[in-house]
């Protein structure tokens, strides 16, 4: 899946804590005895509706192909697909008593709020009832699909983030493994005009550059987001200070004005004018989906992929990275919850279904069997991200009722920090903590 900007992805997450889900619809999952027998034919004939966020023709076709496998197993269940649905639409449909039977989201930012408010039903009873072994998925995936012991969604596909590097621009250098190596290479590979104008950037350290979000960066230094009580750990964890000190020193080397001039001259992230395609950036952090985009939009680029560089003092982090992905579940009030759960279970645990989706959309599948399937399309570029995802050091942003707000609070401070408006890093990060914790109090966290 492509990256969804925070302002769009998590609209619902900021207002869900006090919302009440619709009361109309079918019975809650696990509230009634399981239909006699375990065969798919035990479920009655019905039509269910699945809302999802994909909109590109290839993505919609991938879902249709995956559903075809479900229809072979459950011929009596018809699945109606509704594309291009965002989190806010799902939330409003549930609150209005008109939910779909199944809904999928691009982002994990709403999971905690959805679980806490009951917008999505707790799947724990039916997971136990059907004997699903969640250990077939990495622990990090299980973490981002539940909140405070309530698992209200299942992981469908996921993203993994690593380093892309242009082999021609690298001038024979191997990809960096540490932040100090990244700094050295970024400086060596940068090309400027005599007036300081950047023609080629070895690496763009701005947090406003495409996928350079705090979340994607945090695994490089092992930074924590929250304390056990849900309060912010950003100001007290020295890893954030180390990360932002490194970032600011590299920005100052470029010159903030020079870097901004360069950044604003670049093409759109999701277009054929992406600067990596145009040989303007030697190294960049990006998701696994960029492999497919490069094949389609810039097939002549000779590039490599690698894990992200890490803190020099924490070399054991190398090989891991950041992950977060698509989630799917049964909304509160679904008219046909048992049939809906059958579809969710199939799409998230059936190897053929996951491989079909992963091959078409070029995202990482979330079960061990799918990752190891000989049918999964792999090459050296994509394999890097499969390895990152499976690495035990790979992390995600922990589920939080104010997940989007927390990320935006930190992002806002970083924008001031890299510009030079914020002078004191310690007090600035402490201010981020206060902003996040004040919001948590208001949310009843």
C-alpha cells in the first residue's frame, strides 16, 4: 500500500474515544453458539459487504482475485466490494447504524481508538473458538492489531521500510549500516553548484521529505514512544535526542535554506518525477511498495535495497526496521457477523489469499507460511523487506488512543527544530511530552 498522510489516515482516531457505536445490526461475534459442524456449508447463504481503501485498478483486481478463492470455499456467500473507503467513513457508518459487514483500513493509527470505543468487534472469542494460532505472525504484527488485550482487527498485508540506494550515484560504496556512515556518505555523494545549490543530495535529512517521518526513523535508534502507563516517553528517552541531534547536524551541513530549496524543487512522491527516479537523490528511506513502482516507472534505474542505518552504539538493531500495515475486522452492528468473520479469517490466514494479494499489490504478507511460500514473487530488492519484516528488531508505533495526534505533535516540533526556530532540544522534547500527555488526560487515557 502507499503511505497515507497522517492528516487523512487518522481523522477518526482523534475523535473516537467518546463515540458510541451503532446499536442496530446482527449479534456480536462469539455471542451465539457456533453453527453446527465446522464445514463452510454450516453458514447460511447471504451477501456481505467489504469496504476497503484500495482504489487503483490493479489493487481492486487483487482483492477480487482473493475473494474468488473465498467463494470456492463458501459458494453460498456473495461478497460485495466497495473501494476507496477511508477510516472516517467507517467510523461514521458504524455510529450511524449502517456499518458494512467487513472493513479494512490502510493504517494502524486508529486501532486503539476503534478497540476502545467498540467501533470494531473484539475478535478474541472467535479466534479462540476457531483455534487460530497467532504465533504464525510476528509479534510486532500482533501488537498493532490489539489494544489493552482486546484484538479488534487482524493484520492483512504490511509495509516494511528500508534504505534504497542508487548504485550509479553511490560510486562503488556499499550501503551504510550506521548513522555515522550515512552522514559520511551523504556528504561525499552530494553535488552542489558553486553557489551552494544542491544538484544531487546524498541523503535528504529533512523530516518533511516523503517517508522521513518520526515513526519510520525511530527504529534506527531504538526510540520509545510511550511509557507503560501510556504517557509520552519522547522527552525522557535519550534515543530521540540522539536521533534529532544527528539530523540537525546534517541539515546544518547542507544549510537549511539550500535543503529546503532542493526539497521543494522535487517531484511528487507518487509520480514518475520522483527524485530517486531522476538521479537526484542517492539514498532514501522508503517502503517495499517502491520496488514495484520502480519496475513500472523507472525500470532503467540500477539500485539496491538494504536495512536502514542504525545508531553506532546499537549495532544489534541493524537488520530491523519499521512496519505497519493494512488491518481488517468486523464492525460493530454488522448484519452478518459470522459470514464476515469467515471472510476476515480467510483473507488473513489463508496462504493462497495472502500470496495473491501480496503478489498483486506488492506488500509484505503477514504469516510465516505466506512469507515462505514458493508462490510469493521475490527478487533481491523485495527480499530485503521480507527479511526486515521478519527481523525481531523490527518495531512499530505502539497502539495509542491518540496515535495520530502524538505523531503530529512530534512532527510539528521537528519542523521547528530543523529550521532552527526551536533552539533547545531538551525543552522542546519536554514540550512534546506535555502536549501529548495533556491530550491523553482529556481523552480519559
